[in-house]
C-alpha cells in the first residue's frame, strides 16, 4: 500500500540521503532538498572532506537500507593506529584483538553519491538542489526555499519535516528563534582547527606508507592523521591550535615557517607531500566544535537528526556512524507505529528523542576525550601498555572483554551511553593497576583479566554511589 503522507527532508548529506532512501522504502512520498549543488555533477572543493571512518554502527544503517555491500566496495580496511614518532619510527596499535574487527576508510562524497543514486531510483523520491532554506513554519510543517541560481522562492508543505542539514542547520535555527516553546542550544569550539593536505599516490600508483591503518603523528598539543584512499593517496589532516602556541595557525604564515614546523615535528611526512606549502595555503582552515540542543522536535511536525541535532568533533570516527544509527533507531520506533492508520508523529518524535539523546551526548563527550588521547596519550608508555593488554584480552578472551574503543566502535548492540560508562571504568581500572604495579609478570593473562574486571565493577559501583 502506498503511503499518502509526504515527508520533507531538508539536507541531502549522508544522514538525509540515507533517511530519504529508508522512508521511500517504507512507501512515504519523500522530497529531499539540498542547498548545495548536486555533488554528482560538480567538482569537489579541496580541503573540506575529512575522510570518514565507517564502522559497525554505520554499516548497520547501510545494511538496513540494502546498500551495505555497495558501500563496502568503496572501503579500505584499517586494522589499527599506526603511530609515528619524530624519528620516523612506527608501530601498529591494533583496534581490536579480534581478527574480524576493523574500521574502514571511505570517501564522504563517494558514499553520499551512492546514497543519492539509490534514493533517486525510488519513484516516490523527489530531489531538489541549489535550494537554500530561508524559513520554516514549524507548526505547519512548511518551509520556504530560495533557488541559488534564479533567486526565486518556493514553499513546500508536508506532513512532517526532518532537519538533516548539518551542524549549521537552518531548521535548528528556526527552532532556536521560535518563541512558542523553550529551546536550549550550546555550541562549544575546540581551541584547535584543522587543515587538510594530501600524500599523493606513488609513481607506480601504490601507497607511500602502510595502506591498512589510520596513521597518527601525536605531538602532545597538535597532531597529524592520515587515512588511505582507493587511488593510492592519503588524506592528511593537521590539527593545530589557532593561537597561543609556538606553532599555530596564527603564526604559520609563510612557506618557511610551514617547512620549519613540519621538518621539526613530522620530518617523514615532508618527504611524502611534495607540494606542502602550496596545499597548506591553498586549503582552508576549518573549526572543530560540538553542538548539543533540545528538544529535537517541535509541534509534532519537525524533527532534527544527525549533525543538526548533535554535531561532534571527528576524533572517535563516529559522526557519520552516529547519524546513520539515528536513522536505524528512528526506523525501529517507526516500525512500532507503522501499522497504525494515522501515525501520531508527536508521540513518535518524543519517544525517539527520549531514547536517543543520552547516547548522542555520550559520543559527543567521548569524541572530545579521544582528541586528547590521540594527540597526547597514544605516545605515552603506560597507554601503550594498556592497549597491548587490552588487545591480548580481546584476542584470548573475545567474549569476555571489550575495550572502550571496541564497545563504541564494534559493539553496536550496546548504546553509546553504556559504552562510555563501562569503558571509562575499565580504563581507570587498568591505568591504576599498571601505575600501582599490581599487574606482575608472574600473573597469567586470565588472572590479570579477573583483576581488571573486579576493579572495573568497583569503579562502576563508586560512580553509582557518587551520581546515584
């Protein structure tokens, strides 16, 4: 049976295009509107992509929509973090002790194009590009758009609107500006920004460094990361303070300063980026921030999903995965209501937000934590000891132990909030036991695991007492 209700989705990025495909599969009439040009028909701007790490939660969303296998063809598996020191030495820190657990490097535009192609195949989907959202009448599920080329305005009225228009959401701004209900909003910026560079493919089309890893050059206050691309290149991202540092975006203002900085901090990278200063000054510097807000819904007519509801910094590789999981969670709740002749969208939206917001708040906080872990802790000996121990636990006792990273990245059956709570308790347990010298070499791996479990439960109990 074809559903007569019309769904207006504002924002055709990753979240919006997956949501459009899924709602069309459920027989809704879908209008998907995007302010930018159709990315399948234009050249991508350099310096704004940040390669994405696709992992289990995101794959689950793609599987739900029937596009997982097509997406996997665009993926490069990354089995761990390849840590680079200043002397050029490297070591691989596996993401998991379980052989079948890894994350995937994937191009944001490539995946977005795949989802748009699949949505466009649906007869009940209409795609509109170059349409900037000017206004949303929240209580009427009505939105006005201005065409980028003709400057003409048009208004679309639907049964419900989904705002999936990213961290700078126009839909969210309309909710913020409304005086008809109380809307809370916070935006916290890191003192660091980012700039993208590229390690080109080798002359033979191969890779200039190890292909199947996320490469990290941790330097305490700043860091460089690199993710592989299918064409043999690596997308490199520099994370650096804006100001008040020996080297920062405020003082790296000449090719000489850029080369001085890279030769001092990342000498092995200089050899791999032949056009370093040209790329540094040619590509933009982007900000890094966290957005939290509530409520995500208004008048039972409008709902925010993805970055529009909860933008996070990229350091857990979960921004896209969390947005895709939004669609999965929403779809599961929708399934309960779908048998009803007239869906009560207001009740559905509130149920979704009550279930989901605690988890998106958790991954936002974890992403900031991981920023400090990646740029500082990955180079510390005690952290490396902890990771080796956790990898050994996972390899030897795969059903009994999941590190915090594994709980977040590979255990999609556990909500982010639970992964954060248990993962932090485990981290505290292991680091304290190592620091106190209570993990002797004479102990078996099983004995060490039991000790960690005991300390973890004690930490969880202490937290319950403190916050309960």
